[in-house]
């Protein structure tokens, strides 16, 4: 009987675990649960006889893959998968997947919550501004970007998007204005919502030169990865421009500089919180379980992210 390990240092909600277990057992497999573990050795030990793994932000390193001799598939319950060593997975013939779209609405709502918080001066009792009529740029029009666009239109914002991997006709069909370059997006929009992945091409690509193109009263909202931000460059820009604000779903490494110099012009969540809703928690875990079952039953590799 195949064993599916659910390994989460930060556990799924109990309701999610119950649904995952139900799906796995209904398919004739067995589920093992490892929660709140404190070392990589615990993960390696638990994975030793697992045929499949479901993880969240847990690091599936080459050592973990090497220890899991029976492993055939690992699924990251969420969109980002930089915590999976794809090269190690491929070398061991392990299929690596993510669950795109399951957390998208949660991330989009967080992005807008941060925008409103900043527009209303962190609710400090002073007069703020409104989002209606402002120009919002969506940098990467994927699953999250689509939800951000829908919410923005409800707020009455003028919405633009740049994504070289998405057909302009699709963006236009959603009532969004596609732009032809990243520079055009940033120079056009007072608000930019960032959704690019972290990879060799994008790391530190959001830099001072690009951000300085934004109009007066600029607000950058980052619910992607902190690695895509040139953090020193953002500090330099905010020293130069007192109108610029930076909001992020994870604190930068130089958080203390922001706290010292830029009161009221930044907001950082205490941890990565984009997917931290009960609905997203359940959706991603259930999707991961279903993808594993489909893979074992009929070889479905729809959401494979390694070669």
C-alpha cells in the first residue's frame, strides 16, 4: 500500500488534514502526518518509506530526496515551489508539483487590504486618500493577478497589466489594459501589485531605477518573494522620494532601516501571510492530495514543475 506523507512544520488546519486523509484513504492509500517538526532529520526519517509527500513551505532538499528511497512524487501545497530542490527531484525520478491558483484569492485580498491600509494612513486618524480612480499596475497576470484585477475593478481603479507570457487578447478580454514593457507599467501606475516568481532573471530586478519611474504618491505592493526586490535600492529610493511607500507580505532583511527612517511609509506582515486563510489552507491541501491520487491512478502530471 502506498504511503503519502503530509509533512508540515506549519500545519494545515485540522479541517484540511481531515479532508486530505479522507481523499487518501478513499483511494486505498495510507496517510502519515508529521507536524511542527524541528529538524531536517525528523523530516528525512518520516520520508524514508513515503511514496508521496505533501508539503507547504517545508524545504525538500537533496538530502531529503536522497533519504526518501521510495518517493515518486512531492507536491507543494501552494503556488511557489522554490522550497523544492527540482534538480534533485529530477535526478531521482521524483515528480515535483505545485497547486497553482488555490491560494490566489487569499493573496489578492491581502494585497488589497494592504493598499487600503496605506491609503488611509494606517488608520491613524488623519485624512487619507481613496483607491477609486487611481491607476493600478499588475506585474505578472497569472492566477493572483487575475483576482487582483477583479477586486480593483470593483474599487473603480483603472487597471493595467504587463506579462510577456500571457496573450494580450486574454488581458483585454478581462477588461484590463495590457502594456508592452515593465518600464511602461511602472511609469504609468501609482500602485503596482507585484506577482513575479523568484528566479535567476527576476531576483533583485525590482530596483531603484525602475521604481523611480512611478508617479507621485507611488505604492509598491509585494505579495511575491522578497528576493525579487533590490532592498538596498528601495531604501535609497525612499530616502530620495518622501512620497514612496513599500508594502510587503514578508519583511525585508533590512527591516530595521525602514523602522528607523520611514515611519508610516511601509508595512510588512510578521510572516508570509498571503495564503493564511482557512479557505486557502484547505483548498491547497485538498488539491495536493487529489493531484497525487491522479498521478498514481493514471499518471497525470498536469502541474509538474520539474523536467
